[in-house]
C-alpha cells in the first residue's frame, strides 16, 4: 500500500467512527488534529487513535492500554490477529459508551 492509500484508509476509518458514534447517539466529542483522532467522553476521558505513517500502522490508546494495528488481509489487525473494530468497541465500553462498530 502506498502512502496515499494508507491515508485514505485511515480517513475512512475516522469517518466511520464518527458516523457510528452519531448514529448510536453517544455522548462524545470527536476531534481531528493532524494525524490524531480523539474521542472525548462525558467524563473527559479519551480514546486516541493516530496514524503512524512511517510504519503504516494505526494506533489506539484508551483506558485498556495501547494497541498497534497494521493493514492485513483487507482489515486492520494487531500482532495477535485481533481486529481494530473489536478493540475500539471494547475501549468505548470501558469508557462508558456501548457502541457497535462491528
């Protein structure tokens, strides 16, 4: 995947996240600053999702910890083969919002 495709894929993910949070009426704010997408919850806790362009990875940090995902077999997976959307769903739940991204 070239850098343009990488950025397009990340932008699509960020858009999907924001759309699902709105559609499911979650009490959150989303913000994008450069290569960082932040979800801020009612209690001011955050999930941070950012681009790691040199590695062409997607990183997610939340109350549950930090995770790295690379694009494999048409989806974003971590080293153990677990899907990004699964981690994001679990992270939102840990932050007090039940959201179904899957």
